[in-house]
């Protein structure tokens, strides 16, 4: 068994070297997954989520965190202040956020929304 294991080392080493080279020369993990025949998915970033919420909801105050450990699969919107929330209940506000992140939600597995305020509500809380 030990001699058979040692025989695999050159093949394993070659596979690891190839994976490292593909990732280095063609743009990282997405390219590596594509080159290996695996599925590739868009990795969503905090910046992307923030930009979409600012653009589509006119977010005036915004706190977004990646709760997935960096893989872009889980996010928390801890705070979002938008004039578009005026006259809307919590569920409607959450639906607006989900609508603003429609494309990103195809890749995100979890989105937690904590506090949503209108500018007046936020000012009163401060």
C-alpha cells in the first residue's frame, strides 16, 4: 500500500501544479473551475451588493457584511436608509431590497436584512 501511494505523488503534484498555473494565468478560481470542468458561479462581493443598493434604492446609509467567510454566498444588510422606504412596512422594504439584488440573489444562498429606515426614522433613532 505504501509503495502504491508513493506512485501517486508525481500525478498529484502535476495536477496541483496545473491547477495553480491555470488560476494564476487566467484569473483565479472561476477560471480554475471552468478549466477543471466544474461549475463556475459569479462570486458576489460586498462592494457589488453596496453598489446595487445605492444605485437602485438610493441608500443614504448602508452597512453590508459578507457572513460567508469570503466566498460571497451569504450577506447581511445590517442597516439601510432609503427614502424609497417611506410609507412601506418591513416586508415591503425587504421586497425592495430583494428586487434591487435580483441578479446577485441568483448566486447568494442567504441574505439577512436587519434594520431598514427612512431618513426621518433614522434621524429620530440617532
